[in-house]
C-alpha cells in the first residue's frame, strides 16, 4: 500500500505532465493585434489593415526607443481568412487576435454578412470588440492616425467609445456580440457607431501630431449609422441618436441642456434610464414607449425659479419630459421614414404577441410606418448638488 508521502510525490510528478496546452505559443513568438481595418478594393477584394503592438516600445515605457508603439500591416485578398494568412508574410510573428479591441469597416455597400462569417466561426477571435464605420476616410487611414494621448489608435477609439457612450447620449458603442444578436433576432435592425477624422490627416499620420500642444488631427467618434438587416442605409443625426439611446440604453449618465421658463438654461443629468416598450392589440396594434428617468440638477441659470418649491421642481421635470419625448419621436419618425426597425418594435411584438407578428412579419416595414407609437416620459429630479437656487455673486458681495 502506498504511504502518504509516496502518494504526494506521485501526484506531483503526474501534475508536471498536465501543464501547458497543445496549441500554446510563447509571447515572444506572437504579434498581438489591437485593431483591424477592413476596406473594399478593386475587383471586390478586401483590403485588410491590422495594428500590431510593438512590444519593445511598450515595455520600455518612459525610456522608449523613439519608435511608435504599434505597426500597421496591410494586404489585399479575396476573403478575410486569406487576408489574415497573407498578413503573416509581413508580420514577423504569429498573429494573435484575442486582444483586438476595435474593427473598422470602410466600405458599406455590400452589406455586413460577407465579412462577418469568418469572425463568427474563428475560435481565436473574441466577439466583445467594438465595431465602427469609417466615415469620410478609409478605415486604413483612420487606423493609421496617431492620437495625441494614447499610444495606440485602436486603444484610443476603444476608450473613447467606453467613456462617451456612458456619459453622452449621442454615442452608441456596438460590439460584435451586439451585432450578431441583432442580425439573428426577428424584428430589429442594427446600428453601428461611426468614426471620422478632424484636421490634417497627412500630418495626423506622423509623429508630429503627438509633439504639438494643439494636434493637427483628431479621431472623432460619432454619427451613428443604421442598417436594414445587414445593409447600410444612412446616418442618424445627434438628436436622433439621443432619442434612440433614451429608449435602447439604460445606464446613461448624460447631461441634457434645457431652456428655463423665463430666460436662461438649466442642465439635468440622468443617472438611470428605465425604458419599457408595451404592445397593445385592441383592434389595431399600438405601441407605448414609457421611459422613467432618474436624474439630478447639475447646472441652474434660471431667473425667478426657487428649486426648493415643489412646483418649481415639477416644472423643470415637465420641461425635461417634453424634451426627451421630442427627441424620441424624432428618432421614431426617422425609423418609419427609412423603413428600418432600429428600436426593435417588431421584436417586442414577436415576444408579446407571436400570433400578431406572424401576420405582420411579411410586410413588417410597411406596417411599421403605420403603427401608432406613443411616447411617455417621467423624469424625477432627486438632487441639486451642493446648492439649490441659481448661484448669484451679488448675494455674496452684499453679504445678504
């Protein structure tokens, strides 16, 4: 019989053979991709540009060698997979896509399906990276611009999306997972955030862009694009994106500037949004969109308003309600005019009234344009910061 000590020794010996992985690669043998640009070239070929980390420059930190923190490699191919393989002719190491943070799509005419299939099948590619539509420039040019603060263009775009979508309603970050879900779900069409450049792009591609207090070129995240199934249709303007996000996003910490009853402005900052879509089928179908907004007062420049009074607070809440209702209605009208269902109204009918959806789905976009949609907003202002009424310097000077 094995003694206790003998058993422990055997267990340790066996564990040596259990370590590792059959397809392991050493870090020194890998090219870590952080961003990918896809454009359409001649003869329907894909132009692929991948941004790869320069590990020596990243590791050097404060004492860098003066080279950029990443290199871009570009090739063209008739398929995505072939393009990835051809990129190995330029990259000195095995390409690793597990840390890819952004993917930029330049051409929009041919739909999304012709390049999504590979990303869906490849087990090495994570599906939680952000997707962007290049606007005004090729996706390759955008990925080649050197941002003034972040070392990597792809990381700059990822952080911009992460921060702005949670602090401003005019931005909507979409991951590959989000896109797959919308394309595979009945009764909803996808949206995707756009990215463009501002300034001199030629200088923006050089190190000079980082050496100036006022950079010559910036990356700009905005202009949400919308699709019918996988086909690009057009762009939402800022108000339309805001209206869309009030319905489709729940965790928006965003300001809304509003006009005072008399003169001046005040700012309400949303803390939490609770949207609800309800389908009614009394006779003909109607849809109610109810939005509850929890918010605080973050800026107050109104004359004659005493926020300590309940009627003043209710007045400001009513102004916020009207503003959000108007924004949502503008976005809904755009959806109806373009015959796209970005709000997923068809999805809600399918979930709540599957028999009704069976009747409508064949001509859903025509029905969408005719179905009444009622928007109701209920805003609650729960705080006003460290002061209540409008800050008045004269009050402090006079000592009153």
